[in-house]
C-alpha cells in the first residue's frame, strides 16, 4: 500500500488523506521520476487522470493509483484490475 500523504487539517487536529494527487506525488509515492509518470500517462500505461476546473491540470484519484500499484503498475495489470 502507498504511504499516506495528507491534505488540509480536518479541524480536529488531524490531516485528511488527499483524494487527488499530482504527477509529482504519484512519482514520490511509487519511487519513479515525474518524467516516468508523464510517459506512462502519454502511453496509456496508468490510470486516466481527472482535469481540474479552470486550469485543466491533471490529478489522479489516489484510490485509482493504489489499485494500479496493487495490480503491478502495468497496463495489463491496470486493465485486469478495472475489469477490461
């Protein structure tokens, strides 16, 4: 399982898990470079990100990345995990 990155304080002194992660955060979570994450994205070897409103920045759903990692971080593993 991935390390737990956290988002803003929940108001009770604890941080909530981040639901969307950047390419940098994905890279840090799985121990590769941002360039590798971008290459995997461009070749369709990783989950499809969502686009942020306004700026259209790519963000990945943390749960999709966790499933992908558990499936072996491969295109075939991702398709198998998603039932395709």
